[in-house]
C-alpha cells in the first residue's frame, strides 16, 4: 500500500495545476511555499519535491543539490515545448533532478544526446491538451499572432505586427495573443491578454485557438504546438536575431528548433502569399499529427495518471 505523500510543488505556466489537483484528489498533501523563493518553503517536511525547471538562474540548481543531500527526491516536470533547453549547448547545464518527466520521444532524444541516462527519463506526456476547445465556425479568416516572449518586447514582434497590419486579404482579422507584463497591448491589433501564472491562462489560450484559421509566430513554442494539435497551420516569421536574455550572452548562441509541421517565411510578401494559399488549402496536416505525438506525447492516453505514478513511485522510494 502506497502511503499518502507530502509534496512540495512549484508551478509555472499552470503546467502543474492539473497535477496538483490530481495529487490532492488522491489524498496527498501539498506542502506550502511562499512565492517563487525556493528557500521560503517547508521543504524539510516534504516526501518529494516537484520543480518545473532547475537552471542556474535564481540558484535553483544549488538549492536542489542541498535538498538532495537531506535525502529528498526531486522530480523535474517539463514545463513547455522543449522545456529543458538549458541542458543543451551553449548552456550545458547537467541534469541534477533525480527524475525528469518529459512530454514526448523527441525530448528523450534531446536529453540522451546530452548524456542524460535513459533511466532518469519518464515519458508522461502533458495535460495541457485537455484544456483545448473545439474550433468554432465563423465568417472570414482569423489570423492569430503569437509574439515572441523574451526578456523584453523584442523588435521582431513589431516587424511582424507591421506585416500583418499591411496585408490586404479579404475577410482577414488579426488577433494578437499576448502575455501580461511582457507585451504592450497598445502595440498590437485586437489584443487578447493572459497571465501565464493565473489559472485562466490556458482557458484564454484555448478560446483564442478555437477561432483560429492560422497562427503566425516567431518561434515554434508551446502555443504553436497547441495550434498544431488542432490541425491549425503554423507560419513562422524566420527573422529572429540572436540576443541576450536576462543578461546572459549565451542566448546569442542558442540554436532555435523548427519542426517539419510549420512553414517558415522571411518577408511580408512571403507571409501574405503563404496565408493566401493555406487559408484555402492548408498543408502539412500529417506533419502536424506527427509532431504533437513526438513533441507533445499526444498519443499518451492519461498523462495525469502517468505523472502522478512517477511522483508516487519516487515518493515511496525514499
């Protein structure tokens, strides 16, 4: 009989809200913490600790190593598409958590290519897809612009917003899906804003995508994966210029990844021509089906149960 656990869980992007609720429903206790500060938590009473990242930023890695010295098990749960990216070059931050729960097989390949033991990797999928809503019939064409979220509102966002503002396609409406505190709504057409640290964040994303005919973005990230799971074409403005983030120059060397499930363009004319074609005759549907399995574990029947199973197994192994 597995015992009821005391779990210290750090949430972000609401990726772990379903997990937290599921643990409570199974009779486990969530150990309180106070804001994002790792040290302001009752971690000594926890049986297992769940984190969404373990980077050098904010001294997470040092803290994890300290609690491990006290015999605590730490599980890293992937928080977004390719969400363990600082393990890869140019950052090369070695995995310190005892176990990492990843979304799909592509993440297994990424981690093992950097020397992470396969035994430490559990493919669990993610619960975010269950928050999606059916696509809603509507007149005209809705183009969702997903600006880059960075350390600041980058200039590439303004360039693509300008392209979309000048495109002349009959019946087109541009909706900008923004993040509170990261994008200025006054700079974007028809802004829809969510705060990724508030419970309604995923629901707002789902509402926007239910109206989408295409998504235009600068990187192929989590929001774009959600679009691909709904068979919505994703068009990437391939104009990113390397830059620092949070004062870290290593981000200038960071290589972005793009899947075969998106179309890349470099100019306003290319974007307009691509939209004209794909709004009437969407392409890459099979590629979208495949990438949501490889990047998102969309084929996993019950991701919540898989994640909780890992937590219970590790928590009872102390």
